């Protein structure tokens, strides 16, 4: 690896320590002695072995300007973890979000994924992620680790770094041939067994749980190190599963206990135990869903690097990086919707009351037992081509030119779109209950009769989503040694970032029944039980659980539905986009930084600099025009959309960002640091999109939508850091750090009530009110619909369909004399401020020559700006704040390497909105144990065994209280066995 600080004393100490590390094989080049007035040449320290990797990471921290942590590959082509995010979580202050059981996005020092900047070899990388269609978070799941030589996490700002990282700037460095002259090559093979694939229904389970991983790397230099080439590649497959129980559309509310809102728990009800008090807040579940997900993933990575040094003073590099991540998902589910009619319930104590058991009385046969399926696939491709030239015309002057064009593209990889759902139902549901007293929510249903009321296709939705990010960036940098111990750095940069996100929905809102049960042979539905797939979650074996459901093959039933309906095009995704948001950001930047060493009693190094940036934003959005609202089932009123139109809005901002770093050597083994810097984090793309988008499904209490604000300014953070470091042995150190961030211009999420497009709704209209006057309760939408269809079948906007189970079906369209529907529009503003502070503690200790060692850290993060669970309405709060810790025990000798790692992240607020409105979502504390064991058969051949999530932990999310479940997920451990051969 290369150490960036050219200081003879520190570099000599580092190299001497490397040579003296007898407990692990560490090899270093001889340190050349600098002549007076000359720079010390950058040293290349070659290390092998896990302990040597920890040693190199320690020296990266010790010898850097500012506060920097990192992870160094112990050998070319061999990184400590198979996933870069899972490697980053070992660093103090870094927490990860997991997707399909792997690390994907990172939070640093309480700052969420959108505000951490990822660089590849110092270059800003684009993002694309269909799971977060308009975010800026980089998904590390797209990158394999085989070609990565180093991860650098810059926790303090530097004038020379591109902006965008408030929490941290993460530089992912790939292997380059001139870094390691000579021939280095290896090939690896792994078998991955994911036990979660075994815990799935047959219709979605992959045929095998054991999948291959292949990787290889070749690096060589030629003609006396004038030419260099490095080629790497990897291919990985993984078959997995996860099962989730969720209130998937959020919690309706909160309401005050003295309110009688929409019949949720009417004041006249007598079947209520421990009714919420007059000032207590309470919420009720919208639905309860059990979903079972089978996932297949194929990940391909490749990189080619060419280097040429025509003369000793000029080094050029041309590189190309490619990655592809393909994911196929199959899903079956069971769910029941609550209609907020007559109910009984029992509650926890206030001030936030949560239902322990919530039961609605439903006449037998009037409601649906919904069982859906999904079958979709996505593909993400990242491509980057770049050129770099470093020229040293004199010993005191250095110039660097770096330019690249990088793209990230995500889209559908299936004829059925990027996501979809095909609903089926048995209309035989009676009284329905949800029990939230344990970790697992228990759904109970009475009256179910799948013989009398067979499964039939109801509603469907086929989504086609697309996202593309592109970065074109040119940076020119210079460094001039102006005095014996001083250096002036300067540079200019030009960056253009384009982002496009688009989607369309082909939705059929026939949730009351699209076809007849007789259209589907009974053998297409396969009987299953719920409980067995949640055996790690307490409460799963409750005898009251409605334990029966049916799975089916998505495409088989889709074809039957298309044939029965005669409308095949409604059961495929659209080929065009209804919503299309495009944003262009052009940024010009310049910086200057002055570094100097002070030869005082306690040697001091200071770095002071400033960066100026100006950014122009142009945001254009294609937004579908809403035409009318159609009431199609008990509580679903979808919008009819017309032709979409483009709108364009602009914004502009500029910033001067100062930075200051200082470190003082208290002794030869102790160091103190102080840093101050200002950084910015740009708004998410959905926050600056150019139009208002309405969600297609309206409820009886109104609809929802989103609006952007391209004039948003970035979040600006003033960052203070203070740390103490003690390097008390060749491979041992202790550090204690304090950090504080003052954030302003935070784009807080808020909702306003509006009437876009002036859409009329039948809710509260003349026919609705007439039904109420003739005996229907205000929340009994079944009664109201039946009354209208039977008494006004030919009224304007009313289309009556055939009767089913005694209830009239059809549509009721809002008329000009009906009320105008209200929509809760989510938008953004810069009127929020926040601050956070925290502590980081690190300890790395190797027990002499025993081969044993431990690396541990703990991060504490705090902010006074917290979400108040007992407060009504919208709130601004920092998301992602959590304490975290790591404990890694290692053992290594000439033959064996073993690592036992425990990673823990405390509870944190993930969002201030759920599917129903302004309700918090807290991810509960989670800890995971990972194990790896390696055996060196000889100098060339080695074997490795790994276990991830060894204790099969579950992940749980709740709202205002633990009883207000949002989701709980069970996956499973995965095991890997592999071999690696070095040539």
C-alpha cells in the first residue's frame, strides 16, 4: 500500500515496525534516505497475513492527515470480507443497512446513506437503485471485493475531495500494477450454501441452495517496470430466501383517545379493554401480511488497468471497471385488510396506546382472504472508464490530470417488469383479528371456506422502473513544495451529474374480483402453512394463527387470468413510462490547501485549505395528469390518469468550504488531532424533481402524492473533531475521538393538504350521504356501495356489475357536484436544523507472539433532535442515528487463520413516514456473528471456510411502540467453503 504522508520520521517508524512484526509475515522494501530539501519517496509496504492487514490499516490511520480509517487487503485479490459494506461495518462509526441478507448501504457517524460520498480511485461514482429509485446512496452490493486493494474512510473534510460526504467520503481503491511491480496472480473458487433457501414454499424455492463463486486476478509489469497490466474478474451466484410478517401499508393514525375517527374504535364500543385515555395517542393497523420471498442473484465484476511510464517523471493510467448485479425475485403472500368497521380491542397503557389484540366483526363471506404472488427481475450495471496522468517536472512540483465517465443503470430484467403483484382471493373471511403481543404478529380469521369460495384473481399491478446515473468529471491537481517542510496543493474540477428515474404502473383495480373462481383449476393452488417459515420468531406457534394459505405459479395463473378476462395487455408491464424525472447538476470547483510541519518541542503538522463550488440544477419531470376517481371496492378508489406532460424547474447554489487539520506528536507513540471543516450533502433526486406525482390508489379519507423542489439547497455541516491516539506496540493501538456536526438547510420531509387536478370523489357526495341517511354507518363502505348499486344503478358515474356473495360490484365515479378530494402531498424545505455529536473508541491488541489478537470499537451518537412518539402531526428528526460496536477476535500462525466477528447496531429511526402517513419506523437493535477460518496448505494453495449470520438473527421494525409492528424478517445463515491458488 501507499502511505500519503511524506514525512521521514513517521515513514521510517512505520517501515521499522513492519520489519519487526515477527508474529505475522510482513515484508517491506528498504526505506531510502532523503537528501536535504527533498521529499521522502512514497514507500510501498508489502504485507501478507491477516495480522499484517490490521497493521497496515493501523498505519493508514496513523500517517494520514485528518481522521482516516481504512481496511487494507492482506494480499492482492484477497479482501477480508466478501462484501465491501460488510468490511466497512468493522470500522468505528460505520453502520450498514442490509438487503437480502447482505450489506448494501452505509451510515457513518449517524449520517444516512444519501449523505456519504463514494469514490472509486478518487472519482465520484454515480448511483442507481430501484429499491430507492431517487436516492443518492451507493449500493455496495454491486461490487465484489476481489479486485479491491484498500478502503479509505475520510471522516474529516479535505479541500481536494469532491463534495457530498457529510458523514464520510469513502475511497474504494483497486489494484494497479505499478503499486506491486512484478507478477502477481491468483484464482479462487467457492461454494456458497445459503440455508435460507431451504425455508421457502416450493413455488418460489430455488432448485439448489449450493451455488458457485469464481474469481481471478492477474497483475504484471514489463520492460523494467515501464508497462503494467492488471486484469481481474469474478462471478458469483447466490440463491436465498427471506420471510416477512408486516403491517405493510402502515398504521392508520395516530388519533387522540377522545376522538371518534372514521369508526376506528368508536366511543360507543363496549368491547374495548383498557381504552386509550382522552389524551393518549392510538393507531390501528391497515392490514397484516405474511410474505415469502425466493431470490436468485448473479454478480459479475471485471476490471482492466493499463499503466505506462514513458519517462521516470510521467505515469499514465487507463482503466475500465464493469459490474453487473442481476436479481430475480419470486414471492407468495397471505394478507387481510381491515375496513375499520365494528371492532373489539385491548390496549397497552398510554401515553402511546397500542393494540395488543384488534378484532373486526365481519359478516361471513363479505371480505377477502388475499393471497398474492410476484415474479420479477432487475439488473444493475456499472461502467467506468478513466484516464489519469501524474507528471513531476521537478522534484518540488507535481501535477495530476484525472478524467472519467461513469454510468450506473438499473432496470427490469423480466418480461413481467421490475416488480409486480397478482392478487387472488377467497371471499370467505369472517371476523378478523391481529395479535401484536409477541414479536410475531398473529392473524386469526373465522369462517374461511376455500371449497365454497375458491381462489379467484382480483387486482394486479405490473411496474416497469428505470434509473440511470452518469458522472462526467475532470480534475486537475497540483502540489508544490515551497519550503523545506511545507507544501501547497491546488486544483480545479468540473463535474456533470445526470440522473434519470422513470416508472410506469399497469394496474387493474379489480380487488373485488376480476374473474370467476371457476376459471382456475384447483390444482394450480398449492396448500401451505404459515408457522413453519417463522420458527425463529417468538409467537409463531400461537394456536390462534390462521395457518393455512395457498401458493401458486405466477406465470401460470397470470396466463389463466389474461385468457379469462380477454385483456392480456393488462397483465403485462407497459412499454412506456408514465413518470419520468431527469435532473442535471453541473458543478465547477477550485481548491487550495497549505500543509506545513512545525519543528517545535512537540512536532506539529497543520493543513489549512478552502474549496469553492458552484452548482446549477435543471430538473425536468414527466407527470401523468389525473382525470377522475373511481370507487371500485370497499376502501379503494383508484385514479384514472390521462396523457402525461413535462415540466421544468431550475435551481442554483454556491459554497465556500474551509477545512483545517492539525496533529501533534505528544510522544513518539502518542498523537492528538484537531480538525474543523465544512461539508455539504446534496438533496435526494426525489426532493428536487420537477413536478407533482399522485399515488394511484386513493382511500375513503383521501389520497397521497409527492412534489419536488429543485431550488433546495444542500445540507451544510460544520464539523468538529478531536482525537487522541496511542500506538503502544508494533501492532497495538488505542484511540478515543469526539465529533460534533452542526447541520443546517436540512431538507425536512413534510406534508401539505392540497387538491391537485381538482378531482371529485364519491366519498361524501350526494349518493354517499343518502346511504348514510338510510341506515348505513359512516365506516361501513360495503353497506354504502350496496345501497348505491341497488337504488341508483343508472345514476351518472355508476356502473353496476354482477352480484357476488350478496354484494353488488361495479364502479362509482366522482361527479361534478361531489366533493373535491384532498391529497396529502409530501414535499421538502430547507427550514430544518440539527446537530449531533458522538464518541468513538478503538482498541487493537495483539498478544505478543501467541498468534491471538483482538480488534474492537464502540461508537456513541447522540442528538437532541429526536422523534416524539407521543406527538401528533409531522415531525423532523434525524434518521439513521445509532450506537454501534464491533468485536473481532483473531488467531493466526503459519498454517491457520481464524476470525470471530460480532457486529452490533443499536435501535435507530429509519423513517418519519410509513405507508399510512407521518408515523416513525424504528429498526430494532441487531447483532450478527460471522466466522471465518483459513488454512494455508502451502505458499500457493489455501482453503477457507466462512459462516455469515451464524446464529440466525431476525430483523424487526416497529412504529411508536414495539407492539406497533412494521415488519419482522427471518432469513438464515449462509456458509462458504473455498480454495485459492497463487501463481
